[in-house]
C-alpha cells in the first residue's frame, strides 16, 4: 500500500564550473525528490514513471531501491531515455534551470508502456505535481486527473502540488484548466503562492487559498517562501510563524522536501501546524546544501 508518487526523474547537473569543465551528476525530479524524503521519513512509497533501458536508467532504479522506494511500476522504454537538466545558482542561492527533456521516457507514462492507471488502485494515496501533468500528452493527462477523482471518491488520499513550469505548457490557460480540474480531484493541496500568483494574479494569499479550497480539497497548505505556509483546514485559515533559514546555499528541492515532511507528519497523525513545522525543518536543511536531494546524514 502506501503512497504512489507519479512523475519524472531526470539526470541532474549541479555545482557546474564551466571554466574547470566539471559538474556534479545526480538524479532528481520534483516528485522523485518527495518520494525519497518520504521513504527516509519512514513512509511506504512507490515511484511511478517510465525510464529507458540505458545505463543511466538502470543506475536510477538502483538508487531508488537504495532509498527504500518500491520500483515495480517503473516502465522501461526501449527507444527513449531520461531527460537532463542543469542547475545554475546565484549568490543568494536562487536557482535557474536548463532542460533537455522533450523526448524523455517519462512522457510515455500511461501510454501502453509501464504502469496503467488501474495499478494506482493498490495504494492508500497518490502524489502528483503540475510537472507530472505538464509532461503527459493531453489524453493521458485528462485520464490521470479522472483517475485521481475516482481515487478520491473511493476514500484514497490525493495530494497535488502545482509546481508550475510555464515552459512545459502551451499557455497559462491550459495550465489553469488542468490545475483547477486536478484541485477538484485533490484531498490535500500543496500549492505555492508564486505559482498561483502567475496563474491568478492580484489575489492575496488568503484569496488564493480560499479559491483552491472552494474547488474541493479538504486541506490546503499554501507555501510562500520565507513568510512560511498558510494553512486552511477544517474551514479555518492560519498563517504559520516559523523561524527563517540561517543558511541558504541552493533552494532546489525546497518545496518538494517541505511537501514530504508535511505529508509524512500528517500520515503519522500530526496536526497541520505541527506537520508544517516538520516540513519547514526538512526544507531548511535541504536549502543549506547543494542539489535537491541531501545526503542521508544531513536529514534533520
């Protein structure tokens, strides 16, 4: 049982030094980052994606299994490989990305290779991001949203983080329609204010959280950078007051790790405010290191 995290893992290049011709090679992706942290926090988690039959893909699966992640629903596409991305960070630790992913194996998910949508019935819940939706062809995207709705109606937990990447969408209108449809199928919403501000400009954090809650999620946690998350649960809205990070090296994976910390705490019975504190502690540790996935011994 446990949680099925659905999405794309790519080859990651970080700590790039163009003068020296060096970079650190890793494997990461938003839902994969969350899956790793969930597993480290003691949760049963499976990763659902498609990879290739190449050495990078095999190394990825070996890495996932080493983190305690169930990999039986990872498909192997004979003609495709994982995508690639590079991280560039500025002096403040803010990052920018360069992607090579248009023909990645993950884009064939739920298209006849690897897992089928009915395989998701065997889990207590699913975790999906806006990147997951964006990389899928429209028919598979719509089918996944419909399946999430069916899982919600069956009493399963459906968790969604927009993680909006405009370049992956044909336009903002398509992203808005897809996200709003997904919110209707969601039980726990984990959006970011920056994403919502782009898609629905001019709304305050409270208005954004109310807008999402009106679409159907029982619980909404609106991440808002250094200000800390705002939580809507049981009809009440609370702004958290959490200590800021004292060391910021690389903000990659901040939201993904917060989501894992929050979700793991809630699965273990913590109340929303305590879960937000747990997510915040993990995110603070992550942004104090390079890369989206920190070493196990750096976990708080």
